[in-house]
């Protein structure tokens, strides 16, 4: 009896995780369709749902200089969203880390920048593209305002009292950009500095 209890817990946890992923995927797609029906640039993009999980890295990789971005790209099997060199955003640091997902390993790269006013901007790339549960947690609610395009991808805009968060799903990865609450023109100026880069 004692041996069976952990098995039931594992089964229950797996079922809950699967249900949560399905619910998050459904909510994400509904929000994208409702939030940006007029944008067709990303209508043909479909996330891959069969991407293999990864072998664990020896340890997380932390960088402090933008010229070291290649060290992170080498360990990420999809395109990484990052800001191009711009006076609007100053690079602070980057972190590539393994994260448990399903029965294996996913991966997340978090790049941190500062605006000219000193506000933080974070750009997160997540592998695999189906890993909705790896989106960083926060007290955000879906906004009634359409999300800005992120490197040609539709985004869902979420907000809390102090920041705006844009979620976008590409073919191979998920992307989450967190920005200070700014006028639309300033937000657009910041997001247009973003590009997707591949390690190869």
C-alpha cells in the first residue's frame, strides 16, 4: 500500500499538469485571436507540439556583457529574442537555465535590460514552444488592449499595477517581454529593437 501511494500521486500530478497545459494553451490562443484579429503577419505560424526535451546542462550560464550572448545561444535549440544595440535599452545581464517540464528538461533564457530612465525590461525565450507552464508567474491579467507585434509574432498583452507583459508563441519557442507602463508610442519604440537570433 505504501508503494502505491507515490504512484497515484505521480499519476495525479501528471494529469493535473496535462489539464493545466491544455487550459493555458486554449486561453492563449483565444486571447491572441481576440486581441489581434486584424494582424495577418503571423497567421501562418503554428507552434510545434512535438519538440524533444533536452539533456540537462552542467550548470546555469550567466553573462554580464552583450558580446557574450553567443554563449547562451549555443545552449538554446531555438531562436532567442534579444534587443539589438540601441540607446533605448542598455544590457544588464543574461541567464540560461534548465527548467523541469513534463518528464524532462525545458530551457529558459532571460535577458535583462534597462531603459534610459532606469526601468527594467526583461526578454524571456522559452523552449519548447508548448511549455506554457514555464512562463514566469505574476499577478497579471489579460488587457483589453491589443498586444504589439514582437518580431512579427502576435502577442497577448497582460498588465499589473506597474508593468506590461507581452506573450508571443513562435514555431519553436515562447517569448515573454516585460516592460514598464509607458505610452503606446514608447512601448512600440522599445519592442522594435527586438530581433530573434539563432545560435547556429
